[in-house]
């Protein structure tokens, strides 16, 4: 595709919503609560907020400027801006990261469809916490159902990606994001008024800094990158569809704020609810799927129709939030194949869908029939999650900050961040300083610390 006829997002709001649509997803509502639960609560959240501010948001700006400047998929972007160098490997690693994330993310996305149908048929009625734990356990251990739902989800992603940027991605995000936000607010109100919810609030609000160790730091950094969709060129690919007058700094700031708010809201639903019914906060990936049905039953037990209505709405919106994220992951790999190997978009998209479904089958089975096959003590599902979120994304972020901070001409940074001098960006110097020093040193420190070398 030539530079001039490359697709664009239609409106400013569309730009923010599509980027926020990529950022807001299972990472906020499913992954953030269980990572917070695994790492002891409030102290993790504060560390996470620090990582969003100091690492995530500035690197997001870097991704935006690389994408818009080069107007290409993430691998080509580095070739355009740094021809003849090895920087292209940063882009290629990003494409691989996206492919791997999509492989296991689509499994959890499939679970949201199962829970939607369970809600429609009101099969949660009358269950208690034990019942929900058993229900989830049986479902994931089933060799067929989770795999089928994963495949359905991949196909839905596929067809939206094939429709292209403006018609598919932008339109879908505009309606779904605000609806999800409102429903989350309603659910927070329900969860905090459950009996014993106070213990959950304490868990979220009272930090115990003696708990902050290397694994908390690595977990918080990984979660920040994962949740903001930063470190693999996803937002770089989206920014290649931005218009010249898009304000990159403000867009990054808005996306980071929206994304963080959704995660915190999810925390204020899950923990009050979990403590209320005596569910351990460190249950891992099943936490959301065990806790949430409880909220609906407990809060609306007397009004079954309302319990059904709200839970159906919640799971549909969760599935849609996941969809805007899987679309962005899929798009990274599809744009790469389409533009680099001159194959049609349709063919590229089919290759991605087929490959990720293949990975998804193994990730899904690794939680059930294949549970005993582990590598480094982790199932394939956990391994994919660990390697992508805690290693590949931060490593990508490390190189992106070095690329923007040290390799790119300062004039390029200035032109992109200030839209050729037409915007006054007060934090400009700070952003550049972070990209040059704080982000790479911070990421390196957390890695080295985790390896036990400090
Ligand atoms: N940010 C998404 C979420 O929080 O669910 C997941 C994700 C999407 C990660 C796109 C990385 C990415 F490039």
C-alpha cells in the first residue's frame, strides 16, 4: 500500500477509542485483579501505577511517534526510520509477541462466551462459592467446550479485521467502550455493598510495602505493559493510521487514564466480592470467573431477572472488550504479513487466524487434559503468559525507548510530539528524558533484580 492511500481513523474520538479499545480488555478485568491478588494487594497497585506513569505512558508516546512517522506496520516502521540497521528485529519481535499473546488470550476470551451463555440460561442461580469453583474447574477441564469457544472468538476477530480499520475497528469501539464503563460502575456499587466487603477494600487500599520484592516489581511492570498494549508495536501499528494532527501526547495520556480507571474499577468489584464470600484473592486466572457470578447471585438473589440481565450484559461487554483487544493483536500480525509478503489482507488474516487457533488449542488443553505437561513448572498457558507479559513486552519497551531516545533524530521526536511545532507540549523535555534514561534503566533494573543479580 502506498503512503498516501493508507487507511486512516476517521475522527479524533475514534483514534482514542480504538487505542483505548486495544488497551482495555481482559488485561484490566481478568488479569489485573488476579495479579493484584497474587502479589498481596495495595502495594502491588501502587507499584503498578508507578510503572504506568514512568514506563508505560512515555513508551506509548514513543510507539505512536514511530508508527505515525513511518506509516507502516511495526516491522517495516524500523526499516523506514533506520534503514540498513538491525532495529527491524524490534519490530519483528513485536509481531511474534502479538502472535503468542493472541494464542492464549483468545482462550480466556472464549471463556467469556461460555459465561455469557451460562448467564442467559440462568445456570448460576442458587450456586454458592464452592459451586462456582467446581463449575469453572469442570468447564476448563472439558477438552471440547473451551476449545470451541476459543475458535468462535478467533473467527469473530478474523471477520472484523478483514473488514479493515475504519469500518470495523473504529465503529465497534465507539459503542462498546462507554457501555462497559457504565456497567462497571453499577457493579462496583453492588460489590462494595455486599456484607464483609470492607475487608476487600482494605486489601486494595492499605499497602504493605514489606511485600514489594522482585516478583512484585516484575509483575507490576509486566501488567503495565500488557494492560496498556505497549511493547510490541500494537499501538505503533494503530498510530500508522493516525492523521497528522492527532495529538500523540494527549492521546497516550487519555488511553493510560481510561485503561487504569477500568482496572481499578475491576479491582473494586472483584476484591470486595471475593472477601465477602470467602474466596482467596490469590486463586490465579480463575478469580474473575469464580467471584463475579457470586456478585450477581448475592446482590440480586431476590430479583432473579435482574441478576440474569446484568450478568448477561456484563459477559457480553467483557467479550466485546476482549474483542477490541484481539482485533488489535491480530491486526499487528496481519498488517505485517500483508505488507511485507505482498499477500492479500484476506489471506494474511486467514494465516494469522489459523496459526493462533492452533496455538490456542494447546493452551486451552494445557489447563485440562494436558495439565501434567509442564515446562519450568508452568503449563503452556502460564508459560505463554509469563514469557510474553513479563519478558517480551518489557524487552520490547526497553528497545523502543532506546530507539526513540537515542537513535532517532531529536528533530523527529520534536516534530511528531508537537505536530511540527503547532502544539505546546509542556512535558516535552520530561518525556524525552524518560525515554533516554529512566525507562531503559528502570526496565533493566527490574530484570536484573528479578534474576537475583542485585
Ligand atoms: N491490553 C490488552 C488487555 O489489557 O487486555 C491486551 C493486549 C492487547 C496486549 C494488545 C498487548 C497488545 F498489543
